[in-house]
C-alpha cells in the first residue's frame, strides 16, 4: 500500500521501506544516479527520489519525463539537500504511464487563459492543485460550521418548477426535441409542466426549516444569465442556511460569523497551500484575511450607503441612484475605500427584491441584506422571510406569481408560521476571496460560462 507524499514529507523518522507513487515533475541525470521529483496531488510539496544506475526499473528512466507516472519503492532517509526534510533512495521503480514531448505542462510559466483550455490537466500544476485542495478543505469546513451549530443538512432538488428569484434566468429541462417544428406543450413534457434547473434551494429549504428548525443546503445552482464577467458562471455552488425563529439581525450575525470562520480556516490550514497564492497571486493576501478575521464588520442601511456613495465625489461607471441595485464598483468602494472592511448593507427598496422578503413597517423597504467584502463585492445575500400570510400573498400578486403553483410554499405560512430568515453564499466567490484569484473560472474545476461547456 502506497504512502501519500504529504505523509512522507511530514514523517517523524526514517523508514526502511516505503512505497510512493506520483507524476514526475522533473528529472535530473548524472553518470551514477538520477533525481526524480514526484508529486501525487496530496500536497504542494514534491518528493525527491534518488535512483542509482542499475536499480531495478532504472532502464526506463529516459521515459520518466515530465508528466509520466511512476511507482517507487525505497528507503525514506533524511535529505542531504535543502528544501525538504526527507527523500527516498529507490530500491526499485516502475513506469506506469508515459508522457510524450508534447505534454502541455512542461516546466515553464503558463497563463490562466491557456490553463483554462486544458482544465482537465491544470490540477497537476502547483497553483491549481493548491486551489482545489483548498476548495476541498473549505467544503468540509462549511459542513463543520453548520454541524457544530446543530443545523441539519438538506438535499434540495436540482430540477424545479419554482423560480425562486423571479428573474426568469433559468435553464429549461425538457425531453422534447428542440428541432421539432411543432414543439409539444409544457403539460405534455416529462413532468407534465415546465421545469428548470434550480437557481436556489431556498424555498424548499424554508419548508424544512419550519419543521427541523435550522437547516442548510450546499449544492450546485444554475443561472441562464448572459453575464460573461470574471464573477459570474452559469453553474456554481451555493451555501444556503434557513433558520426558524430568526430575524434579520440573527441572519446578519450568522453570515458574518460564517465568513470569519471560513477565513480563519484558510489562514490556519497546515498544508501550506495558501502560501503559493501569497507568493504569486496576492502578496497582501494574508494581511487582508487576518484583518477580516479579527475586525468587526460594518453595517449600514441601503439608504445610508447610497447617500455615502453619492457624496463620495467619485465618478462611477454606473451612476448611484436610490431604487437601483448597487453595482460591484459601488460595493467594492464601500469596502475598500470608505469602511476598509467587510460591510453588510441592509433594508433595500422592496421594488428591487424578490417576493419572499419581509416587508418593513415603512412599507418601502424589505429586510434584505448583502454582505460585501473587499476585492469581490457581494459574497452573501439574504433576508428575513415574509412569514405573514396576507402580506406574502400580496407580494406574490405584485410579482405576478400564481398562488396555485406556490400553494405548497404558502402552506408554510398557513400552518404554524414563524419568523424565519436565511441567506445564500456563493462558494466560488468565497474561494476567490480567500485565495486572491480574480476570475471565477479559476476556482471551479470545469467552468460553465456563456458559450463554453467543454470537458
């Protein structure tokens, strides 16, 4: 049974016989022996292997070029060189798979654009290997955060007949042939009605929160939004808690607590993966994350935020107007220039928010909140949900929604309604924040964006 390189590099002492396997990063030859640098994806570090001429398997050394895969058996000994504590003196090695000279990941610099074109190979690079190990660890931290707080993990449907956000930017799910000159009606489709890929698990999550108290979902969501930007993707992952007996204040508290928790997780990781982002992506990354982890977040109402922006004297690309959503440049200016910290903006005009948000007593704003962070802008969006049946029905009518189609959702207000709240966090945006990566395509394994669905 092989030992992963991460454990070999962290060994407490030498070993008479170990087995390791990985892909060759580099090979250096001399008359008497060769050096192989192996990486198996378990960590950022490489394992140095020394192979004497005549060692069983050494006849294939010339084929062990960058990208080739090998198995090594040998002795784990203290390294004589710098950069690592342990190295392996091979007693045998075996070539598993060769990589020809046109292997795309030769030892040289590669642009993000080029690496996106070979997304099936880019995890073998140092930067993207670190990226996806961080993604794995952060995913586990999300579950740990909620499980420590007695939340229940719920699997909400991927295929839905409900448009949670009401924007209509949904992918249709159908068994009909799009080339059919006489397309069948929705009621003749597989589910007997028009169905789509979900934009959010929130509505179903609310139903479970009104039974189990506190729940969360963590899964893929889809937006057919033709936004070809560095922050948007057609398929992405959302973290969505819903809490019964909770108001806007509690919602903001949990969102801020979660951001801090995940930032600390990134900072305290013992595998060294964050270091490569500090070195090559954002030299001020650690200082910024430590500031976020230790400082209280700012809170400001939407009305106050608009007033601050309008009085800033800054000429923004998009004008700041009350009654319009804040743009990324506005959000970033508030967090990076004005408050210089993450900021939660709350109480938005009702006209620009979905039907499910609780109407405030002023009859003008709803209990919505967006948590903004430097470098990204919005990373969390949430609200207290409208628990009053009559107000919810009025909201649905104003948004043109069918109470018949949403009758199951209305039932949660008819039968033992309670104040409740929740939010959605874009997982990829969180990853961009903790790594300094500036493009969402570089924090998700296989990006789905307008015009692109490779791999």
